[in-house]
C-alpha cells in the first residue's frame, strides 16, 4: 500500500491520513505541513507554517529554505556545521535532501508511515516513522539513526503560523532551569536582520527575558506575535534536563490560539532534547527571501547550543558549561531513536495560557491560568518505550 502523492505548495508530498488528521510530508526535506487536524469536523484547524515564497521560486542561499514549512528533523541542528572535515548544510541533510518511501499501512484504527534517507556528509541512515491513531488528534514521530559515529546536535523544528487569530498565540512550557537568548550584538543587522533580546544575560522566566533596551528592560516571549520588526532566538532548558534520563514524564510546550479555540502541544523526553528553542520571526529579516514580510514562530525541541550549529555545540559553550548536553553521542553498534509527539486539542471559551500539565496513563490534562481545563488523549509513554508502530 502506498500513500497518495500530490504537489502541495510547490513540493511533491506524501499525504498521510487518519480519520481525524490529514498530513502532507514533503519528499524534499521531509517537512510536515500543512497538517489538518479535526478534518472530520465542521471546524478543522491547521496550525503549521508554510514559507511565503513557495510560489515565487527565488534563488535561495540554503537548501533548507526551498521547502521550508511546518515540522522537520534536523541533524546537525543549526547553522555553523563545519567541523573536522565535515561541511553540513544548515540543519543538515535530513532537512534538505530527498527521502525515499519505505512503507505505508492503514488498518485497525492506525496509520503507519516510514521513509528513509542515506546521508553522505557523515555516512549513515535516518528512518522517519509517523504514527497516527483514528481516535486521537496526535502525531507520533520517530527518527532512528543507524550506522553513525561521533557526536552531533539534532532536533525537531516545529514552526507554527499565528495567522490573524484575535489574541495571537499564548505559549507555555514545562518548568525550566534557565534560558539564554542568541549571542548577538545589539541591533545586529547582517543581511538585514534585527534582534531585540540580550544574549549576554541568562533568565529564569520566559515572562522576564532581558532586552537590549532600557524600556522595556524585559519582555514576555510567551506572547506572539510581538516586537514587530525583530527576529529573536532564545533557548529554554527544561528543568531536570541534567538528570532527565531517570524521568518517565514528558517535558512539554503548548501554544494556545484563543481566537481559534484550540491549543497545539509538543511532548518530549528531555534527556534527549533538553532545550526548547524559540525562533520568533516577526518581519525582522529583510534580506531575500524573507523581505521583511515573514511571521512565524518555531517551537523547536533540540539537543544543541541554541541554533549555532555543530561546531559551537561540540565545543565548550554556556549551556555545556552549566552541565546541559548540547550534543548526542552516536554509535554504529546501536541505533539511536528520537521519539517525539505533537498534537492539538479543542479548548473552551476563556481558556488562556497553560499553567500546568498533568499526565495520567493515556492522556494529559492541561489547566489554564483562568482555571479552565482540557484533556487530550495521548499515549505519551511512547516517548520512552522506543517503539513507534
């Protein structure tokens, strides 16, 4: 059995379906978008971003920009990827090379898709698996890394579209150890890019992140869009990341769309993906193809030194000096599996920013600051079991 293929926003894509989800996955870069949740209802939602230049066919400096959209797997994660004779493109081959269909099956309320990619710059194989369940608005993802040696940065690059919903997006995460913005000089303008956050000062709350200004001296990065004309990157280290290998509960990120009355969530094993990276793009890049028009937010769960790339992640850096892993060790003797979960849940009127998430077998209960509650069916234990399928 093979999935349907069609061109979606100029990219040849596999269309992977369950009763409630329709997911488009590009052959080039293995990028996941658009994704239609609640497709069997009168009010489906589509939270993921698709870059605005897809119909324009511009000359692009980096291969990752060609299909840029939604969620995708990066290895190495980041930009500076020249290290000891290796010269990886930005975000690595998994985000820019062509994937090959491996298998596709539907039945008994489940859809299972897999594709493979043989990388060249550092030889090995990546197997991408996607599992959908008819009774859940959840996407289960696994990337299995086989035949590799050495250390690498890696991660997921989930990118959302705030759209024109009233109230934009309200973002929360599980408790953090600390955070750090991208290390850039104030008002950095190379390639017409402007930043507003101060990368020299660690912070303890996403609601009080230091800026390069005196007024306001701090901002809340959990409200988006904000600070029009700027593009900022900040990493939040999940609490317990140093000892998370013993934890069996997920770290989480949520984005509530009050106007659309739903929330998007991601769940991770913080032992493998200790940092949640916020890429806040609000018309702050003026070079091509961004052209001062791009609005999106990446909520990216990674193992790396922010978005700096392989070389900075393997060298001593502010996160590694604090005891936070910024690279994973890979061995050809045993495959490494990175499991990850993303999903959507309807929320009632008055549900605002998520305050807490409580996990029980087969589900999660999100409570908002306003006291409203929503529950989502999700088999979060798959993050730790190693099995997808």
